C-alpha cells in the first residue's frame, strides 16, 4: 500500500495525466519558464544601451495590437515598448555611452518644439546644451555627463525663442549591476524622462504674486483709513477731499512699485497692454457705453429738477482744469481697483463663481477708499466699480475702464456734487 502511494505521489507522468495535460506541453512550458527566468536575470545588454534612433511614427503605427511573445509570455516585445513610449505625454530620450541620442519619443516634439528627424545621430550636448541662457539646464546635464552624478528629481527652466518653460526631469544611468559609479568611470549612457510642468509653475507663481500684492493692498488701505480717522476724529482737522485723493494716488504708486520689483506680473496681466485683436471692437463698445451713461445722468438731472428734488442748483459745474486732473485720477484709481485688486483677488479665490466674487470684493474695497467723501459718494463708487469690473473682465483692457471712469465720474460730479 505504501509503495502504491509513493508511486502515486512521485510519478510525474501520472500527475500530468490526472490533470489532463500532455506531458510534452508540460515540459515545453517548464523550458519556456526557465528561459524567461534566465532572460530576466541576465540584466541589460549592450543592445539596450544603444537603442536605434526612431522618427515619429504615424497614427497607424502607434496603434499596434498588444501581443505577447510566444517564446516568453508576459514579456513586452520591441514593438510594444515603442507603442508605450510613443503614447506617453512625457518626453523620453535615451543617450548612449558616446553621448549620442539614440531614441526620442514623439512627445519631445511638443515639449521642445522640434522635429525629431533633425536630431538623428547627433550628440545630446550639441542639440540641447548650446544655449548659454539655459544655465541651470546646462549645468544639470553637464554634471551627469562628466561626473556620473544624478539627482532624483530636478525642476529646471528651459528657454527657446524667448519662451521660458519649466521641466521636471528624472534620469537613470544605463549601467550594469547595483554598483555606484564614480567620477573616474566612463559615462554609461542615460535614460531621460521629461515632464513639462510650465502651466503648474506659472499658476503657483501667479498665486504667490497675487498674495504679495493683496497683502500690500490691505496694508495700504489700513494705513489710509487710520490716517483719515486720526485727522478727522482725533485732531478734528477738516481737510479738503483733494488731499484724500492725493493719498489714494500715493498708495497706488507704492503698489505699482511693489508689482514692478517684487512680483513677476507683466503689464498684460494687469491690463496695461491690451489685446490688439479686439482693441477696435472694445474701443467702440466703450465709447457707446460712455455716451449712454452720460445721457442717462443728464436726463435724470432734468427730471429731478422738474420734480422739485433738491439737487445741485447749477446745472453743470466743473472746469477744464478739473477735467484734466480727474483724467489722471481716474486712471490711477482704475489701475488700483482693476489692475491690482481685482486681478489679485481673482487669482487667489479658487471658487466656483470666481469672477463675480472678485468684482464684488473689489467694489467693496473701492467704495471703502471713498469713506471720507460721504455715504452717497461711496454708494456711487460701489455701483460704478461693479460696472467697470464687469467690463474689465469682458475686455481685459485697463484703458477702456479708465475712460469710462473719467467720463461717467466727471459728469456725475459736475451734475450732482
């Protein structure tokens, strides 16, 4: 009985027959498995370090059917590896021990704005390390090429044709075994993985700039109101409103210096440089809005006088000197309200109704700056700021808002104040 059991347990043919698997297929499977294990243990060969240069494949070439190798199931074939690299959004570059580019996937065309065919059989240094403006980028790769020293993950800038981009770069040296390379060892080649993070970096920089500028705004408004309270209620000095206007202009100048020297905001970001493609259309629209608003105020003055409401006795006051002065004041205030406050609030507030909320907050702060002029004047400034905030978001042009501010504000003051 024991002999039968022993024979039953240790006879491989009977075990194979019991599972309905032919013996020759079982032996072939074991041979394939052993071959596969030997392949995985052998490491990377010289052919892996000198990959052939491949140009951009067509769409039909990229959509290759996923098939496993018959001799080694589960191991990707060369065509499947190419398909994986070609469908990656990150750039992949391989460089051999001589420093020549042996492979670039199609994502490199978009990232570097190049044609891969122009880089065939050329050295990496000749193709990418010749621009002296890319100091950080050049130093990063020259350290690797000369000293075999690799950083885990580095973010560097890359400039080409006046455009600055941010890359997150990961590098693996193509050497055998787990031994660490030294400066004396020859360069073994490298695999480069490049991710374009320009958009993310610009958003982070914009948030930082907006936070710095908004902090300056709160500081200036707090100082401005504190001075007004000190003069008006503690010292009991009644100053002319023109002095408070000068304070606002001085505050705006300080914020302009802050933007100029402490942030990376451009003149286009704050609306000083308009879009030429929509300039004509926006100008005509601004003139029409100004004409309608001024006409409404004149008609309102006539109706109020006919109904006997106590309004300004003189129908239209003001002077040319006042018009010139207010033209400068309107531009300064719009730069402060639209170019600085509204732009910064919109960048900082990551909420659903971002633009309407930024217009509302800007209008509240703008009316608060007119606190020394009285409640009615504050409400007028609040309503005007709401309208100009909408137009600024629509046109992205500070000059049109300044013109509307000047025309509507000066007419309102001449008719009612």
